[in-house]
């Protein structure tokens, strides 16, 4: 349907029908759902009438083709103009086949597999009736205390932007109108949700516009450039104004400057939360400020349906403002083909065939293996299949490896670590004991684990956070493993046996008490449905670890936020003339993180040599080539992630010590060498100046190429204008 047809439809709608299009309600409100419209509990307080439900525009959280078809059929029977519903859901890193959490996917540095994971998630979601996913989350993150770091791909704006585009391509495909196997994507949370004070969820965000544009906005813009259909507002403030009421952010920047004309939706309850934020006196003012800021859909509060009519009648807002929002919603419904095919791809029989298929599970397994990061290995890994292994810890036989945003994922169908190892080595050589719970344990459990481990040649410790300890509202001030797990590590260390720790968690941790007491550490994150199988592939060396960190691991929580692309100070600790005391430093811990951005080990080794630039200067028209020789100096084939960083030595404003500008993954056989070439352009040297102009400055730069953000020879060059 074209805009003239949609506008004609809008002209037939009453004001109440238009306003109802702007509310999103959860599944229980709808007849035909598994709840059949029986409203109970706290949601009764919303005061939603049957008429509002019949005229509403979108549904949150329906699961399965049967339920979606039933709700849509009943809705169309009750809606006067036959306007179909949009069905939306949080398909963050998989629908029922769960892939690793996004932070883990980021550590794969594999854009192709990231796109494939989103494509598979979209296929499963679409056949199950979902039209829109609330993903990708592209918030830049620097504080591991914040639980939602697990939903981001890390601390770097360039890398986050690349993944943002990959996820949008995977969810939406090249033609959302004709490809019924895809879903519309919704980038979130706009904007800067990943920078809450103290790492506490929903908390205040406060930064300059220059920093916002430099670090936090690029990934959202990348998603828009990739054609994302929707944007979700953030819970936080931006320059003192909550995002859902922030006219500068949503109208001036998003709509006018960036030319986004898709649908803007609030996060759950965010419009009404303008009242406790302190920028709205009541629901009427909250509705006024949100609609004026450009929020098209209010999720799970009723400020719009209760108060927009009176705001129009009083002349506070123009009805055309509502018409614009309705048009954007109807456009998306038309693009998805819902007027002609209201059930879109929902198909009960195909759903059984496609969802959790063997092919999808294998893709999850491959990405999980590439997402794990080997943090330490003192010659213990890979394991030998003829040695007796004790698998100890709360995650030895746990299905809680999907992460807190897996929604429809089944812990029962997840491959547990013990089962994955059994598949490889057989049960006769495997022993297991729990040792302790996540944060509780008994002396009896500890002693049992000690006795079991004493019978083995090698100990594999399965440690971590349960899924409730991260994700939304999962902020933690102490980011060490719970003390009971540290005690388990110390107890088993007394056996003096080779010990491997496998970590299941949603954030970078303070690893003291673990990394210093074991021989090897594999960071598995929440690896998804095939997690146990993928980890077994890695531990036994059938797959060589290749993942690298996209978020720094702090030496201590006292460093937080700690990130690689930080500014220097006037008294840097490592300056040649630095005094012992009067420099920017901690007296009790290092400045550097325990493990830096870009870090990750392999079962083989790589050497970097012969790094050179094609010249000593570039200008607006001419670029430079940087080449480096990378050699596999070990005995096992492996995949290396070669990283290019650039440093601007003197800017108009202070510049980061290093910035990632490009990377390349290469596969090398033992003894094989490859030359990797990067192109450096003037465009890569641009940044936001104090007047917010985005441009480059002539002067001196250093290029670094290496295996992580801390290693690499400096190659100087000049930008000449």
C-alpha cells in the first residue's frame, strides 16, 4: 500500500482509533491468546478497555504460530477497519535456537556468522508469527557492573558499528517486503543507555554532546544506514532530559539530521516513567512530552490512550502530529505485507520443521566455539581424550547457559558441559561433582568434589554467574565470582593437579582468586543451546580457540570504567620524565586492565613481522597502505584476528591513545605466512571537534597493527593538507 492509500485509511479513522494504534500491549490483553484476554494482576491498573484492545496497533510477546494466528484472526474480526496487529518480541540472540549472548558474538569478530545468527533467529521468529524483533542492542559499554553489557558487542564504536550493520542485515535481509522469512529490526536503546552512572541500570547518563557523537552514537547511525526499520528509546536521561521526552534527540537529531522516518517506540513503561524522572507532573504531561518528542508507540503504559484526545481538543497538540505517528506505523505494516497477508509467515507445520532444526543448532555450535576466549593456558590445553577428567562446579551439569535474554530458549534442551565432554571422551573417563551452588555451598559438597577430583588426572572447573546475575536489572557492585566458588578453587588447588576453569557469565569479571590458581581459563560467556558441545570442541582441540575480547577485563572493580581507547592525561604514568608519585595512577593496583581489548590466546602462536607503510604521508585524495606479515609459528592450524589501530598525536581536542580502525581474520596452517594489507584514508582520521564539526587535522599520527590493543609497533605518518 502506498502513502496515499494509507492516508486515505487514516482519514477514515476516528481520533480514538488513531490513538489506539500508538499503544503496545502484552499478549494477555488479547482474545485468542493463551490468556484469552483475561487481565489479572498489576496490568489491570492500566485501565485498558476492550475497545482500546480492539483498536490497538501492536502486541508484545506472543509466542508461537498458533497463538499469533488466533490473536490476529480474532482482532481482525473486532477491528472496524480491519487494520492488522504488529507482533513484536525480544529475539535478541536467537528465538528458540539460542546463540551466544551478543557480547560473546562480538568476541568472535566474525561479522558473517553474526549476520547468519540473526538470519536464523529471524527465520524461526517469522515462522512462529513474529514481525519485529527488539534487536540489535548496540549500546557502547565500558562498565562491567552494568548487567546489560551482555547484550552489547563491547567497548569500541567502530566494532559495534560493524556488528550493528551485520545484525540488521541478518534480521531484515535485502528486501523485507518480499522475504517473509525475515523480521523488522529495532535498534536500541537510543541513546547512550550503556553509560549509566555507577553501572546501575536505569540510572542517569551524563556526558557532553561531543562525547555522545564521538563514541556512543556511531553504532545507532550504522544500524540506520543499514536500513533498520525501528528505533527504541532508552530509559536514561540525555543532557538532563529522559530519552522518551527528548525532542533534541528524537526530532532534531534522529528525524531531521539523520532523516530517520521509521517507527520510534518507547521501552517498557518509559513514557509514564517521565513522572518519577521529574520532567512530567502527571500522565497528561508525560503523553504531551513523549508525542512532541516523536515517540510513535507507547509500550505498556496508557498515557497516550488516556490523554492524547484531551490534548488535541485543548489545542496543546495538533491532530496531524498523531496522524504522522499512525502513518509511520501503518507504513511498517504495509511493508511487511500485513494488510494482504495478516499472518505473514506464521505456519504451525513449518514451525515444527524449522525451529531448533539440526542445521540451526550446528550454526549455534560453530558461533559458540568462535565466541569463547582463551584467557590463560600454561600448557594444559588441549585435553587428551585418554586422561581421566573431573568436571566440577555449579555449571558442570547446568542448562543455565543461555543467558538472561533467551526468552523462549529451553535450558532442558541446552547441551550441558558434562554432556558435551562425554560425547567426545565417553563417560568412563569422566567424573563429576557439583562442589557448590552459584553462591551457596556446604562442607559436604566441597569434600565430595575434593574426593572426586583426587581420582582424576585433570580437573575442569565449571564456574560463573547464574543468568539472573546479569542482564536487565542485573547490576553488581562486586564483579568477582561468588566467594563459595573461590573457596572451591582454593580447595581443589591443594591436589596440585592440572586445572582448567571454564567461565559462564555475562560480563567481564575480576578474575582474582581464579586466574591465579588454575592453569588455564576459557571464557565461555553464556554460549547458547550448543554451549557444552562447543566448549568440548575447544577443550579437546578439535577447534582451535580464536575469540578475542571486545571488552576489557578489569584488574579490580576500582578501575571501572577501564577501556582501551581512553584519553591520556597531562601527567601520564608511562611518560619518559614521569615522577614516581605525581602522575595519574593508583597506588595499590596497575592502571592497565587485567586483560585488554582485543586479547585472546590460541593453541598455536603467531609472529608479526615486516610491518611497513607505503609512504610517510597521506592527504585528502591519497591513502596509505600498511602491510604486515603474520606467521603461524606453532604446530596447529589457527585463525588470527589482525587488528589496526591509529593514534592522533595532537588534536584540537584530546584524542584517544588508540582507536580500532580495521581488522582482518586470517586462517594459517602451521608454518604458513600471509601478508595482511590495510588501507589508511583521511576519512579514518576525522573526529568531532569542539564546535562539533566532523573533520580531520593535519599533523602526526601513529599506526599500530598487532594481536590486541596493547601490542604493536608504532608506524609514524603525517596527514598533509
